[in-house]
C-alpha cells in the first residue's frame, strides 16, 4: 500500500469521497485494489460494467455514475477508453473496488478534456466498482 495515493471512503457500491495526500501526484499509473472481489477476472475485449467516480488530483470531481444512479458499460482493453483504464482494470476481478491514479499521458494527454474541465497536465483519480463483464 502506497502512502502517496488518495484514500477513498465507503465500500463497494457506495459513492466514495477522496482524501488527497500532501504530496504531488505520481508520475506513473498507480493501481490499488481497495476491496478485492471474488468474481471472474476481467479480460481484454470484454464489455465491463462499472460504477465510478472521477476526480482531478487534489481538485474537483468531474464525473461520477453514482449520482446518475446507473452504471456504465464499455469495451475494456481494446483502446476504446483512456489507456489508464485499459491498463488498470484488465486483470482485476468482478466485485473489486479499484483506485486508479492516471497520469496525463495515460489519460486525456496534452490536450486534456476541456468539456470536462480536465487540463493537459491533470492527473486523474478514479474509484471504480467492477460490477460485471459480458
């Protein structure tokens, strides 16, 4: 367990709140399993069903599925989402809660995502509850 990563409140299925450490964001992708699931292993090419909260390191929440009340599904491990999600979620087990710290080069890159208020040098932190695969 790394002291350099944010901590998340709640458990699987609860909307988390992140508490950030004083240090700067890690330069590389960090993946921390907060709650280990016991379901099937997520494989590249599957569609993964998740609830998630996304927040800029030390900044504001830019998206979360908990407030919408519906999870989302998308192909994983095939380049359809930011590379930090592909790298960090393939190989995890269904039922797991995973914290991802995603540096800009594995997030939205130097252009950021202006519509979401994400700058080109923002590190993104996600808490992802893996609900299932198909």
